[in-house]
C-alpha cells in the first residue's frame, strides 16, 4: 500500500430543492454553532462508468460568515439487481467553481474559508446495470466563526493510484499545519469515468513523524476517545482487471485558520464499527455519536475495510465490489439530518458477488468543545 503525507514546514504560514438548515445552539460546555445544509437529492448517474455531482452551500439563506467544517453524502441505491452499481466517488470541500484536484491545484493549502461541500456519485461498468432510483444527497456542516475558530483552511494531498489490477488500494494523507486544529475532511478519486475506482475510507488520523509509531503516519485511524487528530486520510480501491495508469486518490483536511489560538479547543473522536456487509441488500448503517461533555458534532468520516482500522494499517475489504454509499449527520438510528444531529452514520454495500466475513464497516464523529 502506498502512503503519502504532507506536513508544511514549521516556518510556513498557511492559512433541487429548498435548503434544509438545522442550527445547534451552544451548550454549557461549548459555544459552537453548527448549521447543517442540504439541497436534497440529485438523481443519477444514468449511464455506466460516469458520475454525477451535487453541492450544498453554507451561505444559502443569508449566513454570510459560515464556513465548512464537515462534508457528507447519502445515496439512494434502489432495490433492484443494479443497487450495488452505485457508489461514492467523492465527499469534498468545495469553493463553488472548481474541485481541488490536479492539474489546477497542487498539494498544500488550496483554499481558505471554503463555503460548500460537493458529493459525487459514480457507477461501474455496464454489466452492473442502472436504476432510476440512483441519487446522491450532499450535506455540509457549517461553522459560524466564533471567538476562537474565526477561519478555516483546506489542505489537499494526493497519491498516484491505485493503478494495478486486482483490487489494489492506496492511501493519501493530508496534515494540518502546526498549531491548527483538524475539523473534518474528505476523499476523492479520479478519473470519474473509471467505474472500478472509488474511495472506500475517509477518516481522521495522526501524522506521527518518521519510523514506526502509533498511527503509522496516517495508515491507522484515530480510535474512540482520542483527541485532536491532525490529519485526514482517504483510501482508494481499484477493482479492475486492467491497469489504471491515470488513477489518483485525494485526501482533504479541513483545518482551523492560520494564526488562530486553538489551545483551548478540543476535538474528540468517537468511533464505531460493525461486521459486514457480506451479502447484497440495503446499505448497512453504522452510527456513532458525540457523548455528554464531548461538545458539538462538527464532522465525521466513514469506511469499509478488511480489518480493525484503528489498530492496524488500512487494508482492502473482502471483495473488489465493496464500497461506500453514505457518510452523513444523523440521529442515533442512522436517519439523516434530524433537528439536532449529534451522531454520524456510514452506509456500506457490497458488490453483486457478496463479500467475506473479514469485511468491516466504520464510522467516525468529530466533536468540538472550547470554541
């Protein structure tokens, strides 16, 4: 597995429908205000080896100061035989014009105070079939800049691959600048026309430095109860019988802005996992939430892999067709966008041939106090 991470030098300054909004007032242990926005579902894709995009905007409805802290997606796959042919192709912060991908952008800080999230759904080859029910709903977690986190910055990193045939994986890791806080992150794979290529994990982690370490420089995810992760990892899976020479996996870290004192801000990780899925059916939900004293839900992540991702390096799930269908704010039962979301849900699915008992589904919630 190839891994690549970016830590800026210490001396470098880095900085479809009506929108649905949910405002979370501060509690006794946090003054953070988060608004969740979603425009509803975008249908498609309607052809094989293609993708469809949809955006959610923090500044819909007059919130002129809100910025992105987290991004989400929830897909509708239908109930027919084609349901395993729709998967997530990207869950990314967005500036409303162009995605933060090459050749327009290089690794490093690619934007400050981003205001949108983009959700990308993709289909595999023609053999998987299509369903009129296919659709993707984007979610954006919008932070009202308070007295502490008064701005944000997006760090992008990428790795070439996975390119080899046979269900290979690659991991990209984006790391926040020194002295900032990780608030959330996202994942993307390109080209969008390669149906067998998709991100299968998007999670908070730590860049530990050189040599063997607790999180293997992003290869091992942050575990339940850990605090202040500094990086975001994205893992791509390529389940094809041919070489994909142009395939690229991107990771995005959403970080607090430069020159902001975040010493009083704590981001707590909440993590959960479940076994499977091993057979084709409705997407499997796995949910975790912010507990009492954790503060406000600000973002989350999701994944499907072949092992315990918090104790060993990310590994491929049991089958090439295993994939993500969702990573979104929810209630404790996995229902998206309730009146006061304090939970995050992942939805995972397997291909038409099923998967193995080694496959696990993962979910992370990031909770913040001290803003």
